[in-house]
């Protein structure tokens, strides 16, 4: 494995959807900007390649969780800008809640002594 990828973590489909929705919560963004935001805010650990990102964006758009419009970028190139819809905001809350439940459950399995101390 190349050194560049040794700390890379593959994202499950649902996790990528959650990260995209969360990124768009802070405002409209084009695809490359979404991937850069995820990478930067994960401390360079999570890398979303275009082969994963664009199918996820299209899937989220079909589900009406995001919408997209063509815009001209600062360097006069046409880019698709994605934004969170009202339905997407509701889905984000639901996904975050599920993620927190999953995260707590995994933490309980990894550190059962801590969990027993809470009971």
C-alpha cells in the first residue's frame, strides 16, 4: 500500500451520505469543495474520491435530500452547486441520531467496563 493511503479509511455508503449532508448544512458547495471540506475537517484522514462522491451526490439528489444548479465558478467554468433541501435537513437530523446510537453501541462493545460503570 502506498504511504499516501496507509491511514485512509474507506467510508460506508451511509456514512458518506451523512458527511455530505453535514457539509451542505454549512452552505451550498460544488463537488470538489465537498470532498475538500470532508478531507480538511477529518484531519486529512477521510479522502472521498470522485468515483464515490458523484454517485452519492446523484443518489441524494434523486432522494430529494439535496438539489443542484449549474453556476459559473470564479474561473468561469460551469460547476454544479449542491444545496441541502428542507427534506435533506430532516434526513440529516435522523442520520446524525442514528450515527450517535451506532457510535455509542460500538463504544460500549469496545469498552464494556466504562459502560458498566455508567449503569
